[in-house]
C-alpha cells in the first residue's frame, strides 16, 4: 500500500501505523524514529500557523494573500502559495491523535498500562484495540472489562469474542474462556 504523495492525510495515517507496527514487533529504534518524524511534522505545521499569524498581524495595510480578514488563507514568507490556516490546524489536530496512538502502542510494549489509557483516550483509539494493548501492558482486569463492554455492544461479531476469550485465558480464567470459545465457534459458523 502506497499513498499518493499529495494525500497528506493518508501518508500521515500510514506513517503512524508503521510506527505502531515497529513498536509492536520490538523495533523501538525505528518506531521511535517514525514517531519523532510525526512530531517534527506537527511542529513544522505549528510554526507555519504562527508565521501566518505574524504575517496577518503585521502593520502592512493589506497582507498579501489574505482573503477574508480572519487569516484563513495567508501567504507566508517562505512559501509562494497561500496556506490555509484552518487546514493546517486540522492537520495538527489529526497528527496529535496519530502520535497519541503511536505513544499508546509504545506504552503497551513497555508495560505501562496507565500511559496506554492516557494516550488511547487522546488518540480516540478503538476500544477493542485498546483492550488488546492493555492486555499486552499486563493490565488484564481493565482489558477484560473493556473487551466485555465491546462484546456486549457488538453481538454476533467474531473478533470481539476472540479477543475476550484470549484475555480470559491470559487471566487463567480457563472455564470462562472455554465458554466464550464455544460461543465464538457458534458465531463463526
């Protein structure tokens, strides 16, 4: 899968998932490098937003490239084309969620369940994935509770039952795991 070079949203998403994958397979160096790259991109975008604000507030009678007086599209000194400040802010916000997802994955690998919960909330992480990452961080009780909530909200789905079964097995709750596994077999057929 290769995102088009000009599709920044897809490129950011891909880079974040690659960073997650690197952490999950134990390659902390590469995962960290990719995380820092996302963070640098966010910082550069924030700099562009500040530069645009500086340009918009300059004493010039009519800033070049300004469309509506609210800074929605202003020209920066370093760019030939106007930048859309609102779009930059949206991308910074999206990058914040993506870096939080990567940080949650790194925390899961480190075994830091509190950091997983903190970053998962910021990342708006899928609850089932959060459950798996909490289990990896050895907070099996919270992982089980979250997985049970997901199972209740998604009757008839295989993946939530499979995750819950695995977590129950990890907690040495073999009887409940076997019961859920039988339920999983019925749903899967």
